[in-house]
């Protein structure tokens, strides 16, 4: 067995914690005698939140998908105050908005097969539609701003509809169905003028792409594969892909702190992990949230907390670090 998978399994099996509202559990990972983080707080934000990011004047913005059916245009972007729980509608008329990226001046939003750009007044326009991409568009998910804010990186999930069995569970990794999933997931770089280039090409290491975050090394991206649970470092110059850690199945939100700590959550399992920059020492920070729950988390370094959208329950979990 891969040692990192074993480490993740042992961590999951050995930690315990206090039951919170919604059956979520916070896990005390600090050494004995060290100050423990405060308990998580769960705050309502709207139907099916997916992503959260910090934008203009330090305010937080949340993508609200609304109903799962396409074509209803009931999706929104809302502002959210994690200290008071206050929620305000900022933009309406989106379909199923998901990934959010703030460039420093503009907010970029993925929305199934299109990418929107929004100004600080709430004015929106399509930055890139299906015709702008060199390959067929199926399902855009996460987004992150390029350092410097001149462009954003957006994940195209690829053959996501083939990764689950008829009950909606991910196929076993050693199944024939897993081997039959074609590698079609990509990362696109989109400039603020709408120019699109392919930044990360398909690979079985990144079979069903979800989370994306700038790597610690210049010219690198950190990406999360949802199917195998790989956390992968990608050299954008050479397109070389190195698996940093694996076994974090249904990996969704992905961020990395200034100290190199990697944070990742599982959408299917309602779990949030942290690990070292090299993928070692995985620890569970939160569990028991529920299926189809923990999504594109945001690391609020200044506030020493993670902000975790809970799609299932329509909330943001404020998880102190």
C-alpha cells in the first residue's frame, strides 16, 4: 500500500473529536498541552454554496448555485461576513456558478461551460464561452487567480460523468470502470481579455480535475484529482506532473498556506484534511459533515481559519486553525 494512503487511513481511524451541529466533528490535532483551536461555527448562506473567496475591501464572496437544474438562471454571488453571518446578494442571473477567483480588481466565476467576469459594482459579462476554448467544454469547476492578477486558471473536469456507479459512488480504483475513464481533464489559463490557452494537459494523474491553486514554486500549479484523490504539482513550463500525495478521494477544495501546509476537502465524504507541503503527516480537521457537502474551501490566513462551503446544508463552516 502507498504509505501516504496508509497515513491518511490511520489518521482517519485514530482521531476523535467533539460532535458539532450537523453531526460534523472537529478533530484536535495539536500536541497535548498546546492551545486548541476554537470549535467550528456553521452559518447559513443560501442554497448549494460552492466556492468562497476574499475580494474587494476584504469582503468575502460566495457562489450560490441554487437548483441543480441548468437553465433556471437562479444562481447568485453573495457577500458573506464570517464574523456576523450577514449575507447580501451581489450578483444574480447566473446558472450554476462554482469556482471563484479574485484578481485584485475583478471577480471571475466559472459557470458550467462559460466563465464570467464581474466588476466591483456587480456588473457581469462573459469572459470566455465555449467557442473560446480549443477543446469541447463539459464542466468548469474551480478557479484561481494567477499571481499578479493578469489571468486566471480554470479546471475543466473532463469525463466526470463516468467516475461514479449507478448509485452515485465513485467506482473502486481497481475496477475495470476506473481504467475505462478517459483522461480528458485540463486546466486553462484565461487572460482578463478572454484569451484562452491550455495550461495543463490531460493525464491519468489528474484524471478528474477539481481544485487548483498556485504552487509555492514559480511557474507551478497545485491541482486536485477527484477520482483517485491525487494532489499533484504541475510544472507549467514542462507540463511535468508529480503526485505529492494520494488517497484523498473526491478531493474538491484545495489551498496552500504560506508555510506550505496543504488543505483539501472531500466533497463526497464531508472531510477536511491538512498535510505538510510534501504530502506527509495528513490530519483530519473536520469530518462527519455529510455526503455532497464540503466544497471549494478558502484559507483566510489573516483570520487563522478555513471557510468551507457546505453544499448539502447551504452553509459556510468557519473552521478555526
